[in-house]
C-alpha cells in the first residue's frame, strides 16, 4: 500500500520524521510531498526543503521525497495513490484536518485520509516554533536533525554558532 504524506516542511522537524518513520514501517511506500504553494511565506525554498528531507531520509528505501503544486487530489491521482496520511498533534489540529479531509473527499470520492497520532513528546512542535527559537539563538537540536539545525543557523546568521 502506497501513501502520501503532504506538508510544507519548512523545515522538517523530529515530529514529521516520527510520522514518516512509523509510516515507513506500516506501508510499502511513503511519498513525502512538499507543497510548493504561494500562500504560506516559507523560509526555505522548495529545493532547500526537498534537499533537507532527502538528506534526512536517505536511509529509508521505501520513502520518496517529491514536490507538488496545485491540488493535493490532482497530485494523488497523478501518483496513482488513494491514501493521504496526516499527523494529529492535538485535538486542536482535528478541526482543520477534518475540513481538509472532507474537502478532498468531495473533490475525489476515492481518496482516503488516515490520521496518525503524533507521539506525546512531539505534540507541541511546529516548524514556526523551531524557526522562532532559532531566530533568538535558542537551542534547537532537540527539535530538528543536525542538517536542518545547520541550515537554520545559516539562514539566521550566516552559519555562526
Ligand atoms: N510534527 C511537527 N509538526 C507538525 C506535524 C508533526 N507531526 N504535523 C504538522 N506539523 C506542523 C507543521 O510544521 C506546520 O507548522 P507551521 O504552521 O508552523 O509551519 C503545521 O503543523 C501545519 O503544516 P503542514 O502539515 O505542513 O500542513 P499545511 O497546512 O502547511 O499544508 C497540505 C497541508 C499541504 C496538506 C494542504 O495545504 C494541501 O493539501 N494543499 C494543497 C492545496 C489543496 O489541495 N487544497 C485543498 C484541500 S484543503
């Protein structure tokens, strides 16, 4: 069974990686799909986000990293995949996730969204919070892998510790 795990990944955090790791064990193939959109103001370009994910996930044989733009349902059709995975960090995520899942279902009846509950230790984590901590020089090694930490530091202050 093939699944798509879509998101902005600006940048990828240990919370996303935990979901991907668990999906890689439960499904035959996981496509991590980076949204190349115009709505969110991203810190990292789509190429940078793809590179960080590919570097972080290079040990996984059944995980592919790709980019998409436009509607998720169209991308899922193009990839011949009918299952979307979304992480749920807290009950507050549910309203937005249900809305997206129902819109997608309306657009494409055959598309299913499955929710995976985030581990408690990552339930507070978001890409924005990591960027904010990094911006003020806080410790981010507990939130993101080394390669992402380095990339964030480069964005913030030219790579100086
Ligand atoms: N661990 C840590 N953080 C997590 C997480 C997890 N398991 N799951 C989500 N997050 C965080 C992300 O870091 C992100 O944080 P940020 O807002 O600080 O950047 C936030 O939760 C939500 O981001 P993400 O999961 O990337 O979702 P999104 O809302 O940016 O995008 C898409 C969701 C890509 C699935 C959706 O926008 C989409 O499908 N777009 C295509 C257009 C479309 O088809 N629209 C119609 C359907 S609604």
